[in-house]
């Protein structure tokens, strides 16, 4: 597991899982999303929510 990934939960509803990551900036977010999460088998879609504080 990469150090940016803090938690991963299986969920019900419209999403299959929730992956919580902590990154320094949006460039790091892009790296995790496009070089890790989007390459997972079965990962067809991603949605991002950002905690401001």
C-alpha cells in the first residue's frame, strides 16, 4: 500500500468502496488517482471529495 492511502472501506449504495488518501497538493492527488486507483482492475469510475480543514 502506498503511504498516501490512509483507509479503504467497502460501502453500499452507488459506490463500491471509499479510499481515503492524504496528499500535499492536487498534483499529488492526480498522481494517486491516475497512477494507482485508475489502474485497479474493475475501477471504472472515480469521484473526489476534498476536506478543506
